[in-house]
C-alpha cells in the first residue's frame, strides 16, 4: 500500500512540474515572442495617424503597421515595434492609438513635401550633415511642416540608426545667429529705444564690455554710419551693440523669455527640447550684445518659428501645435501691432535690397533674416563648422505662414544667404503657386 502511495505521489510531482514548466514557457513566449494572433489583434485595433489634408500616415493592415506616405514626415510619425510605439507620434500617442482612437496632425502633406524637397536639393549640394524646416500657420500656430533631411522611412526603420529617426526640428538645439536681430530690433522699437531711421556710428570693429570685454566685428562691408534699417540690411553686429546699449538687461531678457527662448514649449504629449539663455546675473554689456545677434543662446527650429511668428501675427505669440484637438495653447501679446508691422517692412527691405536673388521672388512681398552661426566644437567656436539659418514669413504685408530653416555643417557655401535663404525661397515659390497668388507687377511710370 505504501509503495502505491509513493508511486502516485511521484507521479503527481512530475505532473505538477510539467504544468509549472508549461506555465513558464507560456509566459516566456508572451514576453519574448508574442504570438502572431496577439500581434495581429493589437495592431488591427490600433488607431490611424493622418494629416490635416486627409492623407493616412500610419495604419494597420493584415496584422502589420504600415506607413503609406513612406518617408514623408517620417521622423514626426515615428514607428512602432512589436506591440507599442517606439519613436515620434507612435510613441507619444501610444496609449491613445492602442485604445483604437485616431490621431490627426496639423501637418499639410503638400507643405511638408515642399519643405522636404527643398532640403533634399540643398543639403547634399552644399555637403551638409543635415537640415530642418518648420512651416507654421500664422494665425493659428498649427505646424504645417516639420521637415528633416536626410529622410527616414518608418516602413524600413530597422535599416536606420538613431540619428536618422530623430525629429530634429523639435529636438535639436543650436545657436541661431543673426536671425535673432529682427526680434531684438522689434523689442527695442517697442520700448521706444530706436526707430527705423535712427543712425549709429558703425565702424567694422568695436570693443564692448569694458576692461574684461571683447571686440565684436562685422562680416559685410558697410558705410560708417547706419540706420536701424541698414543695421538689419547689412547684418551689423556693431550696429546691434548700439541698439541694445541702453536696453536694460532684465527687460531684454524678459522679451526673450516672452518669445519662448529658454522656456519649455507648452505642447501637450509631443516631445520637444528647450534652448537656453545665459543666466540674467551674467548679462553684462557683452552678453547683452552677443545675445542680440544670437550668440551664446540656443533654440530649436520650432521655438524660432514660434518667436518669428509673433512678428507675422501682429505681435501676438501663439504656442505651436502639431495635433488637432490638442488645445489652443498659450497666446500672449508681446509687441504692439504697429511695431510688428514696422518690423515686417524692415525685414522685407532686408530681402529686397540685400538678398533679392537668394530669398526674393519678383512680384511677391517676402520678408526675413539670415544667420550664419559658428558652432562650438571642443569648448570653443569653430572656424570650420557653421549653422546656416533663415527665419521669415510671407506675404510680408499679411503673412499666412512663418518659415524657419537650419542647415548644419555645410562644407560648400555655408552662409545663411547662400544656403538657408534659397531653401526659404523655394518653399515660398511652391506655396505661393499652390495658393494661386498672382504677382504684383511694378506700376509703370506713365500710369
């Protein structure tokens, strides 16, 4: 009898062990290799991602996640792994999408394609590392394009490295350079510190900051006396040093903050980076001056677009947004409307008198400012690595969109006027044509 009980006991132990091992194997399979039926169920119920103009950017088909537009807005959309989003909107809105809800973006695929096409022509031609563009709708803050080159196709995401998947317009931080001058001039005019016709003595070099200061210089030859309008036209650092000389540091710093620099963008869910301003305690004469021409501070292309959009939007700052229905964001009046309009006229002159061939289109009112910023390499500014930038809007008298461009480390013709400005021009030409805007031809003298 005891023998039978022992045998039965051993049999029960073996059965229990087998059941335990089966349970472990089943759990391991779920963790390491999700069954195809489960994968298919997860994907089939996942919501779609679409653009504002109705194009499907991501959807589930036969148990697979597909991206019908290929590399268009690839870094923005991101991709998903076996059961969840890994990058971009697939990651940021993973919970929403996995619950079966759809996500509609503010992106317009026509505008996105125009921006990506312009970058794809210019970045390789100038032997640059990468480039980004943001196009923002003036009155609403809706991001119509967030383009990056080189492109990324989420259908083949395993073939790309981490850098290629990066949504650079939202995440890459850089020193913007002279594009900042347009914003600082607007702030100075808003404070009554200068006017378009105020004149300044502008040698090509000037020492700023007292005994422990530094010599700042200009790159473009210009007359020895410049008006504020000409300071922008010739992009004079020396001229900017005069314009901000009597601008209280705390007030100028406050304008930078109000324009979004050094602050977190109030965009829900979507991942964005924040540039930096030097601490106010360090804002002596030299830091105030260098900040006035975009050196020693940093921004993202998205932050720069939102700041420049304030000029386009009659002095009203609007937080950019990427997802429809995500709220209106923050709105604040920074400049008087007449000051914003006056600044737009100054920036229109910058193009028409300074770089008409690079940024202008005959018969159309375009406005903006270039920048060429040295990049810090090994704790010092490099004489070989530059960021080429442009910020502007069009039409200048009643802007519909604001456009910012940044190209990193071009090895051929790296100046903003040579590289970033023509990218802006090509995007403008494409959109003006799509909108059906007719050129305004000059009036004949006999009329």
